[in-house]
C-alpha cells in the first residue's frame, strides 16, 4: 500500500512489536539474541503516540531497520507492566522511546513525534553507540 506523507510517498510495512510480553521476558529474549531492545512507551489517549503508529512505525525503511536490528517492545504506560517500565527508566512523557541493552541499561531515549528519516538516524546513532561499548 502506498500513502502520501509529508510531501512524499512511502510503502507501508510495519515495526513488528513483541506482544503480550513482560520487560523480563523481553530482556531474556534480547540476551538470547544479543540484540538491543527498542521500547515504545505509549498511552492509548496520546495523540502523538497514535500519529507515530499511523505514520513512522508503518514506514517501510523504518520497519526494515528496526525489525532487523532490534527487539521491539511496545508497552502502554498506563498498565501495570507499563508502570514497571516507567519507573525503571523514569518515563514522564508519552511517547518515550527507549533503547536498552540486553542487560537492561538504557543506551538512549527520545520523545515525541519523529519523521521516518529522523527515526532511522536515531537507530543508527544507537547502534554506533552500542558498538563503541
């Protein structure tokens, strides 16, 4: 499917988020696969969160990068599991995006709406930062 967005046309794909998992399950999966975790902390009532779901997370290039390089975890900050993540990583705004090592250390955090190109740049920044450790 093609969709016009911000003056250009993009092919839709989607970031594949781990569903029905807890933070501890995602950490175990990351350790097993030696991958960084990308966490989208959102709220159902959050307009910018919905925008990201409908635009950036559906971008084909974003999906390719995030699905290949990260374990993607989406958690509603207003749920019990979301509270665990919010407290652990001091999340105070929605949406907040966290990049976390397999051992649970936060590498990078960003907030708000981002266009696909910027979101890919953030991923590449994190991957480079992780390689330096």
